[in-house]
C-alpha cells in the first residue's frame, strides 16, 4: 500500500501522541508499505518521503508556551497537502488539529479512503480554557470534531472502548469505529534493573507523562507530602511540560525533592523496572500508554477512578484505585502498598500477565487491516497501479 500519514504532532518523541505516530509509521514501513509523512516538523525538511508545512506563528510569547506544552501547530498549505496525498491508496490522519482538519477536507475532495485516529478527548482541549468541567463545552468540542473531521472518515480508530462510547454518546450516533489499542512495544518488558546508588535506600514512586492540568501530577505531589513514608519516598516525574515550574514550587516542602526529568524511550523502561510503585493520577486519559508500559514491566500500578480516564479499567481491583483528585485517598493507597511488599509483588505479577492483550505487533496488524478495509470500501481493492506517484520534492 501507499499510505500518507498526517501528523500534527511529530518530531521529538516527547508525548504519547508522537510515540503513537512513530510506532504506526515504523510498523507500516517494516511491512513493506510506502509511507509518506505530512507534518509541520521543520527538522524533517528534506528527508525522504516527508512533506513539511510551515508552523503557525503566534508571536514570541505564545510560541514559547506552545513549545513548552509539547505541541507544534501547523500552518496548512494546500499545495503541499495535495502533493503529499497525490497517488496514495489511503490517508491516515492522527489528530483533528490544524493540519489534520485541512488534510481531511482535501482527501475527501480527492475521494481517497480516509482513516483517522481518536487521540484527543474534548477535555484535553477544553482544559486549556479551564472548561473541562463543563458538559456543554465538551459537547461543543465533540460536535466540532464530528462535523469538521470524523464524518469524512471511512474508518475511525479508537484506542479504547471507553473513548468510543464517550464520543458516540456525545454526538448521538454510531460511527465506523475500530477499537484497537495503540499497544506496547516488545522492548517494554520486565528485566533486572538496579536502582542508582543514591536511590537504593529510597522507595521510588514513579509517574510519567506531560506536565499538564489533566494529568494531575499535583495530586501525587500532595499525596507524597501526606504519606507516613514521605521521608523515604523518592518521587520521579518523568516528562516535561508547561506545569513544571508550578510543580517544582508545590514540591518545595517535601523532605526528598522529586526528580523532574524527560527520559528517552529506552531510559524510561529502566526507571520503570527499578521503581517500586507506579502511579497514574490523570483525571483525563484516553488510553494511557505510559500506564500500559508500567503494567507491561509488571509494576504495581495505582490509578485514579476518574470517569474521564480509561486507565481505571486497567486496575487489578479497588485496592489499586484512589478517588480522583483526592490526595488524602492517594496517600492512603500509597501507604497501604508500601506496607505490604509481599502483596505488592503478587499484584505486580498479576499486572504483568494482564499485559499480553496489548502486544503492539498484534495491534499494529489490526491497524494495517483497518486501513485495507477502508481501501476496499472505497475502491474494492488497491488502486495504486492506476495512479502514478509524482516527485514532489519542490514543495516539501
């Protein structure tokens, strides 16, 4: 197949959306498919099979904030989009942001099979305006996504049944959806990992993810401050983001200062393996790849009971769940598991066994099948031989 993958978020693998895009692209390429990447990552200019549009310019201050959040917004240019899409068998669009919104309309006009991922909850957007609590605001966001993006799609990829139900309930209709986990890469597995010397006498509590309101790392920082074992807990917040300054200030009173650090994809697996407990405090989470990675290495995993988070379904039982945004309850759960190391080891093994369902290779084969289904629905088979590709290097 010849497939164009449209990535609003691309470049550095510093958040779940970028990681998901790279995983799909690498898998499709490994299967022998020709993959064209349409993005706004300026570092990708000139790379083979990359078509790059400019970035939106918000001015110096807003540009700095957008970069800190970890998102690069595209300034779509129709000629570049059309060049990238010309001659492909299908288009897969990662997200309904500026580039995705422009690409879906052009792909629809070109009568191409379109598949799209559902990687952004309404609350991920409304949270930036402090309206994630508003049912009306979230329904407006979902309605906009449907009317301007997903209604043009031949097939829609939902990483969880949870988000499919939330979206379809909000817009009041069924969609051509496929529920497929983004999966866990084979390198994410349990292996021996020594704690660094400076951490050997500490209880290492890890969370990973972008520093953002909806990820609720502040709840975890406050919970550690309330723990009976705060003098022994080394909290590690793996990630980066706009809230880092606020979180550092919040953590100033902790006896042991947290480690704030962005880890590479391989580094974080080592940290997961030597950590004692993993906590995923997010109140808004569509799937939670970082949480699945903790489960894949067989780590005792504590999650929020938020109704807006899919990760609550990953918990072995209620002993691994705390009340959303309730630092006192999270401190209670943390203390229980610190005090019960034998049971913690038992539950860690149970988590490890539950990870089999999220094998990435199997999930990616299903994604490949979804794209082929879209092609069959539109064309009844591959049309590549009918439409020659063109060399579009001049507009990349």
